[in-house]
C-alpha cells in the first residue's frame, strides 16, 4: 500500500526505500511552452506538468529506486517528490516494482450486456423532407402493424433481463401514428402489471414538432411520455435543411409555435439540433440559450446516413473545421456559465469531459465496443430486429425478426453472429484506432456511421479528425479552467490540478 502524508502533516508509511520506479511504456507527450501533456493511452489517463515537477520528471528517464530518487539534485523536497510520484503512479505514468496502478483489463470490462433502450420505428413516413434525414423518409412510406408493435413490447418485457426499460417510438415522424403511441404506452404498462414483471418503464419519442398540438400535449402529460423536438437553431439555420415534404418551405415557424405552446401548458420538450455547417454551432448554441432559455440540449453533427449522402456535401476537411467550431462554442458556453453562475448541460460536451476525467462510460456511443446490441436494439416496421436504431434501414445488421418462431431476445443478444461481429469492433481491433493516443477517450465513434461512410465496421469514425482535436484541446482547457468541469461536465466529476495531495 502506498500512502502520503496525512492532512495534519504526521508521517505515514510511503514509498519503500527499495521501490523500483520506472516510467510507463507507450506514453505520449505534447509540449506547450514550459508545460507538458502526458497521455497513457491504455488506461485513458493524462496529466499536465509544469515546473518544477516537469524538470524532476525529466531526471527520471531511467529506472531507479525511491532512495535514489530522493537523492537527486533538485529543489523539490522529499515529501513533494513522494507525493508527485504517487500521483504519477495513480495516473499510470509510473510503475512501482513493475506494477501499474490501473490495469486496462480491469478498467474496460463491458458495462452492460442486455439492451435497456428499445427503439421501435413505428413508421417510415414523414411530413417533412429534411435534407439530412437518416431514415430517408417520404410521406407515403409504410408503418408498423399495431400487432407487431404489441408483440415487440411484450417480448421485450418478458425476455430482456433489465430492471429498467426505455421504449422510444421512432420514425419517420412518430406523431403520424399518434393513436398507436397511446395504445402502446398503455399496453406496456398493462403487460407489466398483469404479469407482475415489476419493470421500471420510460417512454419517449423524437418528433419534428409540426403535429405537436395542445390536444396531444395534454395526453402526453397524462401518459408521462418524454418528448424531444428537432429544432436546429434560428430560422436561417433550421430552414436550410428542415423543410416540408415535397416543397422548399421552411418549418421553423410551425415548430417554434408548437414548442412555445407546449411550454405555456407546462410541458417542456427536449431540444435537439443537427448541425451541418461548422459555423452554425455558435448560432445554434446562442439560439438555445438566449432565445429558447434552455440550460440543457443536444447538438449533433450531421452524418453520412440516409438522404444526407446524396443531398448534402461532406468535404474531407470537414472534421477539423467542426472541431474548432465546437471548441469555440465551448469557450462561449463556459463564459456564459461564469457570468450567470449556473451550469449548462450540452450533451456531448458532458460526455467528452466525463471520458477525460472518469473511467466510467455511461453513454453507449462513447465506449468500445459501442452499445449496439448490448445497450440498444432497433425494430423496423416489419418487425426486423437490428443492433441499433440507426441500423434499422441496413439489412446487413438485421439480427432476426420478432415473428421468428422460437425467438428469445436474450438468447439472440448472447449468440447472434452479427452481435459477435459488432462486439469485436473495438479500438484495439480497428487498425487506425489501435495506434491512437486518444482511443479510449473517443472510442472509435459510431459503428453505423462508419459503415455508411466506409462500407466496413473495421474503420475509424468518419469524424476521427474532430475527436483528435477536441479531446486533446479539452485536456488543456480543463487544466487551465478547472471550473469548467462543474459547469459543463456531468455531476460528480472533479479535476485535481497539479500539485495536489493524494493517496493510494
């Protein structure tokens, strides 16, 4: 056991005199002026050193005992040296007697095995003609038979061994099948109670907002359904890509009116914006915070799936432009938080800070393997079962059909060959990712987006350049602005800027 001095200053057992100290292998380093960023890729650890600790670290180029390290000529006191070395051990930068503090095999065990998020594509039809539509929806596309949807819910509740189940009604535009949504929420609760299953159930759907009338809002409040509305930002941004089907007419006024009306009725919907042009990040951010008065929202970049790949351009230099625009938005968000004394919940910013400061990976799209099949399942309108809701239009990821004789969902998840393929896609098996210093921070990106862009799952994210810039820059930003962790990160995170006292 390694220990440092206690808060009262009394001497505690620390590093044994004979402890052999060695630098961890595979460290990556980036210098900025007099400071140095160290990254240990396998444990997703990082630390930034400044003087006088950096010059002491440089004296540890060879293996030496603690006794030898204490005798090195350097202004740091023995207690400062010991605290520093223990902190470096905690950060996996130093091994003690050949042992690392954090063992990757123990850190990165699968966090979930059975899906708890089930996405039912109730319809492929839509009253919008968005240029980036992932489902490539049109008004005359088909819908899922109610009997199929009921069967999916019943089998999910009986066969998926998760205490809590989230059922997401998706599309197309789910409000085109409004009667089915009401029926299925009631049906799920009925089955749960009738069969004594005791599941915690949550219901949600994402809508374009055009059909979100006050009458529907009243029912949604009664049914306790979570609703997200797609609103890309101010009119000039939103109407560029989100138009009514069969026309070039923008939808901004209709959507905004319905969102405002829902708010007046005490029903606050979540807001999701899709950004296709990097310069729109700041416009969307300012709209959400200043115009919509929101403190929680999501901003997604558009992806090469569905209609977007033939209606929109995806230039090769897109990723770094997106990264710099994203970081500029983060700077403005931090300034706003400081000025107003309250945090902002910008979903992907939260997740990125979490992956930098925690070994937990709660968000299924920011871990390896991703959540496809083990955290989420998507169901197509014919009952086809896909490893992810984004894969519901890709036959190559069809694992089974809900109508298959003898199908058990839990056994399918355990043994399906498509699931095994997806679980084999990790940052250690993707060639480019396996050599990357940031592999356990970004985790290789979305599998379905990679497949759509490159035609194989064994490639890096199409937005690889975005993540490479963002994660490293966030390390420097967090070090320089520790308060951003509490203002823009998930609850419970902290950053300990060096120097700091610590114990192992």
